[in-house]
């Protein structure tokens, strides 16, 4: 049984899914430059053909006090 990867964040929002994978990917790429994305170390978001979103975070060592 194949395993699906990614989160189905757009499944309940057909108006968002209808934007298409390329537009969704562009919006995700833009979002990565936001302070929230940087705060949570999101380094990549990928949208597949089924509108599932995968993400990558870059874990950083916390500076010692």
C-alpha cells in the first residue's frame, strides 16, 4: 500500500485548490519569507499535484545561556 506524504491542508477548500499547483506553490514560496516562517525555521514548502503540502524545517541548536 503506497504511503501518501504531505498534509491535506487544502482538501476542504475547493476555491483554494482551484488556484492550481503552480499558483499554490508560488504562494507557499512567498510565505517562506515571512517572519512566522523564519521563526519556525520553515525552509521549504512543496505542493504536489493532489494539493498536499510537504514542509521542511531547519532545526538549529539553541544558543546556550
